[in-house]
């Protein structure tokens, strides 16, 4: 027994030393400070991380305008800027989403399936629920929508199997929808090539930075890093994933638009007032 006890003790010490050595050393280097910090205005919980979002404004009651969300599972959800959680619109494997702006009419948005088909949904009641619309899209294979910070009305851009194209959208009595390709002048800007869904002000675009936890503001000449910090009782964003911008009136403090930032690692969105963000950007 005298020989066994020291042996066990020795092994225990060796294992403890190995475990201590295996632990990664924490870096004492301070994180690089961001050029601009923006405080979170509000946040929304989502069932899983969000990979795309679009906006369906309400021209009568702006605060009832919807943010349509596509999560990493491919399902569609809806929320307003006052929401704390989302509501399911449709389960499935959708690839992209685009909201339409209609003056004093029911909200409508489009979604693309992995097979390149467009599905359409119209707000069907005062509770904010959506119902499907019949869609006629011709012989077009859609890959993604080309979103804009401005509201999308009767003309939308999309990336197709044949390249970027403009499409007119016509809705009949909120029961069916037709998508037709439009002939565009050769020198007319292609929205897919000058995607403005991330446009912040006149000169900057806001985008995630794959090499940093911060977002990046770029005007083609210089880049500024942006950190989303805690607001009043609202947590910031450690690592930003998807981000989009609209200058559509979404009600309350978002009456001049909203920035939507998705957390890279969890089901959560942070909303930032566009007016506030532009004020912070002044003079940069």
C-alpha cells in the first residue's frame, strides 16, 4: 500500500499539470476600438439566426409596417418595430425575401424557393397574418432579389439564371400576382450591380466585416468600423451577421428608417434608428 498511494498521487499531479497546460491562454491584448459606436434602440428575439430581411411598410399606420425575416432554416417570420418576438408566416426552405410598398393597400412580400420559383404573400387581416397569392412568373429562374434601401413598389430587380433583370409586379384584387420582365435601357443602372440595400446616407454603405466583430462603413475611399453597443436596457451585438437598411417610415423613433442587424451566433435582431445613426455619422 505504501507504493500504490504515491503512484496514484504522482499520476494525479501529472494529469492536473496536463489539463492546466491544455487550457488556451487568454489574450491580454485589448480589442481594437471602433471608429463609430451606435447604441441599440430595441431588439427582437428570433427562433434562429436571421440571414435575410425586408420591409413591408404601412402607409396608413406606419408602426404596423412589417419586417419580414428569413431565418437560417429557410422559414419566414414577421415582426414590427414594436415587437419583442416574431410570428411565423411560412415554414419551408426559402432562399430570399423582398417586401413591396403599396399605398393604402394590404402589405405584400415575395419569397424565392431553392428551385427558383417566386411565392407571394398578402396581409389577410388586421392581426398581421399573411395568406398566399397565386403567382405567374413566366419562364424565369430567380436566384435572389436585389433589395434597395428605398421602398420597392411596382418595379423590382432580381438576379436570375440569365443575369440581373428588372421586373414589373402587378397584383389583382389581392388574390393573384404577375411578374413580367421589363426592357431596360443599356445605360440604365443595374440595381443588382449597385445594390443599395445597405446604403447609409448619401455616400456610405454599411456591411458586415468577415474579419472583425464590427460592421464596416465604406464610401469607396475610406472605411470606418462600427460597433453596436448597449442601449437603454438593450444589449448590443458581439458579432454582427446579416445587416440591412431602409429609409421607409417604420413608425415611432424609426419614422425616418431603421437599420436591422442580426446577431451572427444567436436568434436576435437589434434595431437602430436610421436618423440617430446618420446624426452620429455627420462630419465623418
